[in-house]
C-alpha cells in the first residue's frame, strides 16, 4: 500500500515541480531574450548609423536670422539683416554659373529656411542644398585678442598663440561646388572689425578650400558692407550686383591663407625666415615705391634700389612718379634700376591744401600695377639689408604691426587688382582714416592682415620709455655687419641724405633726437658709397638745406646739447659742391639770422621748416607774411680773392647783366662773413625770437588766402549760411572773401567790397556787417542752433591778399603781384614781383613782366629805372605752375 503524501510533501513536490518547469521556461525565455537583445542592439546600431549619416549630410541650420522650431537661440553677433535681391542673384547665376547643372552640392551658411528655399528656385538644380553647421565663437574672443598691439616675437617670455575659432563641419559628400554665405553688417558699430563677420567668411573659405579634384568652386557672399578684400581677392571677383559678390577663388592660394594664423596674434613668417626662395612666377613679382609732390626723396629711392640689388634680389623694381618729378631726376631713377610708371596723383579729400598728406592717397595706384601678381611695397626711406624675396610667398596684406590692431603700411605685400583699386576709390569719402593719411585708410579697408616680424620693417626710432638695454640692442642692430635686420626704415624729419655724412643731423634738433642714430646713419652711407659714382650727384645738398643744417648746429651749440655732435667739424665734400644757380647758402642763413645792426623795426624772425623751396634770389621776399619792415646791406670794396661769390638766378641775371664790370660788388660786411664761418662762435648775448604761429598763405585757407574752411563742428554750416544772408542784405555790394571756424567757437570772416576794384571794404562796411551778423548769431543762440559763446572776428582781406587764379586776374591786372612758380624747363621754383601783361583763360597761361617798383629798381642798381631790356622781359607760366600769387604792397 502506497502511503499517501503529506500536505508538506505535496507542497515540496509542487514547489520542485514548479521550479523545474519554471527553469525550463526560463531557459526557453533566456534563449529568446538573448536572441531578441542581439537583434535589438543590431537594429539600434543600424538606426544610429543611418541617423548619423543623415545628420552629417543634412545638419540642422543653427546660424539663422530667426530661431529654429527646436528653440535654438540665435547669437545676435551672427544675425545678418541684409535683404537678398533675388533678381540680382538670378542674373549672376544665369551669366556666370554655366556648369551648375553638374553641381553635386551647394553649401549654405547663415541662411534661414525661407532663403534656402528661394536659393533652390533660383539655382534650378537637382543637386543637394546643404545647410552647413557652424558653432559660434566664444564671446570672450574680441578683435583685440585676434589683433593684439604687441606679441613676443622672439618668444622670450611666452609663445604667442591665437584664440581658436570653431571650424565649420564640411561633409565628405556631396561635393560642394558653390558656397553661399550671408554676412552681418552692423554699420552702427565697427563692422569691419567684427569677429562673427570674419568667422563666417573664413568658414566659407574653408568649405571652398576643402574641395578635392580639378573642378571649380564659386563663392557667393551676401553683405551690405564690402567683404574682406584680401581673403577672396579682387583678382578673384567674377561679378558683383548690389550686395551680392561672386568669386572664383584660387583654391591653392586659399588653402595657404587658411594655414596662416587667424589674426596678428601669431607671426605668419618665422623670425628666422629662409634667405633663398624660388618662385615660378618671379617675372610677375616686383618691388615698388612711389614718389610724388617732392623730389628730395629721389636720392632715397636710388639708395633703396641699390640695397635691393645688394641683397641678391633680381625682381623688377617699379616706381610710380608724377609730373612733379623732373626728367633729370627720372634719369637717375632709371639708372638705378627703377622702371618708371607715370601716374596721376590722388588727393586726400580730408587734407587741407598743401598739407603733408594732401596727395598720399596716391599710394592706391599700386593696385593698378596689374601686370604683376604680387608687389612688395617699400617706402623710399628704407634699406633692404637682407633678401626678403620670400615675402612674395605670402598674401596681401602681410606687414609689421604698428599700434593697437593696425599694421604699418611702409612695407607690405600687395596683390594688384583693378577691382580692389576701385574699392579703395569708391569708399574714399566714407571711410575715415585714423591718422588722416593712407596708412589709416588702408587699415580700415584691410582689417584682416598677417603679421611679419618687425625685423622686416625695423623703425629707426628710440621710444621715450626705452630702457638702456633696449637702446643698446637697437644701436647694435642698426650697425650690425653682416646685418641682422632685414629692412631698416629711416623715420624722422632729417633723412640720411639730407644730413652731412659726418653724423646724423637729427641730434641737433631736440624734438628729432628720438630718430638720431649714428650707427644707422653709417649703414645708409655704406649703401650710398656702393652706388655707381654717376648716381652720387642725385644726393647732393641744396643751398637751403646746407643753411638749415648750419642753423640747427648753431641752435644745438647755443643749447649746449650734451651729445656734442654740434662740435664735429664737417668734412663732407658736398658742403663745397654746388649745382644750383644760387649757391650762397651763407646768405640764406644771414636772412634767417638778420643781425641787429642791419634791421629796422623787425621784431621777429621766421624760421622756415617746410619742404617748400625758399628763395633769396629775386626779390628777397619771404613766403610768409612778416611785419612791415626794411633792411639795408652796405656795399664796400673788398679784395676779390676773399669775396664769396653769389650766383644770381635767371631774373637777377637779367637785372644785373647791364651793370659795368668796374662797379662795386654787393658784399656782406666782414663781421657778418666772419659770423657765417662754420667753425666760429655764437655770441651768447644774441637773442632771437621766433614766430611759429604764422602759417604760409595758400588759396582757400579760410584766412589770407580766402575761401571757406570749416572745422567740422555741428554749428559751422549754420554760421556760414547766416553770414551769406547778411551779405545778401547789402544788395550785392559786399561778399565773403574768407570764412573760417575754429573748434574754440570762433568765427573769422573777411569781407570784400565787390563794387570796389581792389575789393577793400571801408570801416563802415566792416562795422555794418558786424552789427547785422552779431544780431543774426544772437537769434541763432536763442534758437539753440549754435553755441552761446561764439566769438566773432570781422576784417578785410588785407592789402596783400592772395589772388585766385584765374578769376581774380582781370580784377587786379594793374597791381604788382608777388608770384611763386615752377619753371617748367628746369623743374625748379622761382619767384619775383611781377606785373601781369596778359592772360589766356582757354590756354590756361599768363605772361608776366617785371613790375616797375622800388624793390626791383633797387635790385637793378641804386634805384635807377628799369632799362628797356628789363621792361621788355617776359615770363610765361601755366596756371597750374603758379604756386602762390598775391598782391604786393610797398607800404
């Protein structure tokens, strides 16, 4: 009999049975789970791969004008508000993108969804339109961090590094044939120095440069402001319509640019650059400089050419010169190796007439030298001490740093292009130069530039804060032989060729001593001495410069300058060499000094430091206004062997040629001649005053030269309009001869009486005008249109007013006039007091005769009347050759 199981056993058996069945079930489930998990993992991997491929090929646009539907916030720095003119884009596509039917991909940067759809319609292409992803730059990256004022070039304390801008993600497929990017342009700020704007352009360039193969890539930039002109260059600009710019970049050159540092935060050229550089396009590369408005840089340009050849370079030497450079000087430039290119000067619209920077925008002509692909521009006061041909390997603009975020344009790599030249000209009235010159303007156009070591444009200059070891280091570099520096830039007023070779004459002028270096001076003269001997004549000193140098020496001696250069006896042979008609430079110095015993009622002496030629020939009339005064020289017999012969100019030759040989010569008293010897002493009791405030007259200066000159205040145009209304109230009797406003709230008006032949108003005219004008100004003050502290000065044009050419010639044809002119035959300046014989407005010329006035009769000899020959003497001048014409008064 089988015993029955107890309930406990039953539970145990059930439990065991359930356990076994459960284990079998679990094993079956486990097998199924393992299989299903494997499938799930495989499926997830496949989905992930597909998602990654899809995302990589079609990434979401994160740089857009409006937030995406996913809520991504747009960085306001990258917002581009420019409206795309779809007709312009369509025209560019139809005319220039012929191969678009074969495009595989179009990369789109910073366009929103609606714009992307419109691009698809315009392109009419089945290719992929890829919205490219670009992360924003960190907000602590500023333009100043990309372009610091100074970096440790020699890595003495640290290795300079640039901030990193995020790189754009470029897909492997499809191939990108066209890149379209939209750029921000906030004209209320510094749009040309905008990090986001730079970042987007570099991103577009990187996408284009990533292309492989031989197919062309085009880039379209949409911007209300002009793009960086030296990333995609003017040479690569295919067309432009409105705010749409189409480029076909040179991909090889573009890749080279993208390998350079993003800014001037690192050197683009190593400090120890290679001395030998081979270029397959050497014939399309040249060194260039420019000369205009002054001939005293000719010697410097000749020496610069010599230094380039001494460095081993065989590149072309191109020099731009204007009509002010004489044929004689051009022959010297050609003999030195320069190829002459004539050009028309470009006036700086913000410069005042006759200012140093009036014509320095002429440098823009460099971009018209399109027969060359690259140019290294150098200033004419530079020496190339070591070969820098390797700079032709670097893009536009490669230059040394200047200050803040700016480059020094004294040496720079340029890529000529007519479209870049046109860009420079198109913005000439809008872009403001920080220093009023070409360097400031170019820095506003080419804000993306590449830093080269300062040894490649080393300034001859000592800063006030330079430590002794820094000064010692600079001095060593200036005189090193063989040279350590690549290029030495001779800053300063007195260039080496304008000094005696014995020492740097900047030592003798306190405000120029920061530019003084005898070592650098000797370096320049070593190059000079290596020049062919027939070129030395172009570095001779003019008589005026000799007098200026002696004046400076005497002032240094009087001030007992500690450097003691004024003690050095001059041995330079150029001191005794003269090539001018007038060689008595001691006489010029005498006119500057004017000893007390020969002066009557003259309280001040003007010292002339401008580059304008100073003539003491016929007549001895200074170019500035001076107090009415007379002075006499006394003639006496003197042994001819000890007489310093004064060579007359052409006009003096005419006046003096009829004097008899036996007549007494005009010589200076012995005491004056002794004073003029180079090695004699100053009288410590002599006291000379100088009037530095007087300015040279010129037409349109707003003062003695007439015309309108406004200081740019908010109220000056209103003040001018009120003055014109006051003149109208006199029924045409009075007119404004000159009107000038000053920043200190001063108005200076010179009125003329139009019904008077000579234009002089009466005192009643001046008082009446002043009364009415003051009342008008008072009304304007109450209306708050002008300040309430205006100072008014009303006067007449003066007896020696500037004559405007040609409009004033007929009016003053009967008056003697002081005329300063350029002699077209000899390319020299002359002056005299003449009478107007005739003038021809169509031919633009005048004919002058000698004015029969006291000063001319005294020159002719003891006040006797002019001879027939002298009365019949004539001088013909073109209007453009007249440098200054003003009325002459004998009062």
